[in-house]
C-alpha cells in the first residue's frame, strides 16, 4: 500500500510503536471542532466531540469512529494498544475503569500519530472504488445512479507507478481496471452502490468479464475503511447464501491512477451501451 511519507520522529511512534514525550504533543491542549485522522493513511479516527481533558499529557478520547480503531494486547499483556484499523499505524493505548467520563474509556493517543481536519473543511462526500471487468461498462451504470457526483476510470492494485493502458494490457503490472466514484452520502449509501456493483457484472467470473479476459478484468473491491469492508463482506455472504460462487476480491485501497482521457465517460461520448455489462437483480 502507498501511505503518506513520514518523518523519522513520526516513524518512531507510528511504525516502531514509540511514545512522544507527555505534554508536548500538538493536540494535547487543543479544542477545535473537527476530525482527527490517521497521519499515515488519512483514515478518520476520532471526532472532536469525543475528546476530553484527562490531564495525562496526551490527547484523550472516550470513543472512536465506528470501526476505525483496532485493539491489540501488548506483547507482555500489561496494556492494550490501539492501532488504525485501516493501516495498522500505532496510535497509543486504551484504558478503562478510570471513571473519567460516562463511557469510562480513555484512548490515550500520540499527537504525532494524528492529523486534524477542521469542521469547516470536512468533506461531505465519500469515495468508492470498484473493479468488475472493462471500466467503461462499470462507469456507465454508476454515472446514472442517484447520489453519484462524479466518476473516473483508472488503474489500481498493481506494482507499476503511473501505468498506461498499454502497460496494464500487457498483464505485467498487476493492476485492475476500476472506477473511482465520488458520492453524496446524504443521497445514497455505500451499501446501495456496492449492491449495484454486484448486479451489473458477474461476480462469479475469475479474471474475466464476458469476452474480456485477463487479470485486469478481475472482480475486486478496494475499501477505504472498516465500515466499507464489513458492508462488502456481508453482501458477499448474502450472495453465497443464494448459491453464487462469488470470487470478488476485497482489498484495502491503494493508489488510484487515472486512465487516459479517451477512456473517461467512454459510452457517454460514444453514444452506445456496454457490450459486457448488464443489470441482473441479485438481492
């Protein structure tokens, strides 16, 4: 995965599980409204409304954004570490039984593990990335979906930096053809978009979709957080219960490389319909 570049000091805490000196962190005495994100991968971790003053020397929160933080017992069993559920970055430790708030929980977090986004700058949009065959056809259906603000096709999940269409078609980059979708969560949901994804392509086909054959045409979903991952896992479970041998892969989102301009909104510009995608009700 491609993460934000860290300074040696940040690596010492975030990667090597160090601890910054108490009472020195940027967000210790800090009370602005907004969201605290993981410095390594930008995943949203804590809301400012859950931050409280514990006088411990580090930022304290009595709750996390659902699914954003994972608890891991320290090697010696003495404390419980908290890490970013998306990338595994070390955040600090969690303590219970101190009776400092009604939730009786204190996430003791290193400021250096966090980035703060002011409430005025918090985006009211969300992002999804789906790969299911030729990206022209996948984009065609999502463009028409209520709540979708924009779409663009590109490449993701491979090892080559800034690949071209020719590179991907040569089957040596590992990338999938995918569609990045920006949507308004007040008008649609990630689950609704994911359901549509499973209904506009055949999730039982491996490394192909209709007449298109190759690893770049694989069925794969790239998730941005634990919530998205759980939504997909549940949908796959439902489809398998219906007897479908779903082969769709589930992977953390990595760098998305935008495809060449002539691939964008292909069918809209061509004035035709997809040749290997169609709607099939599955739920």
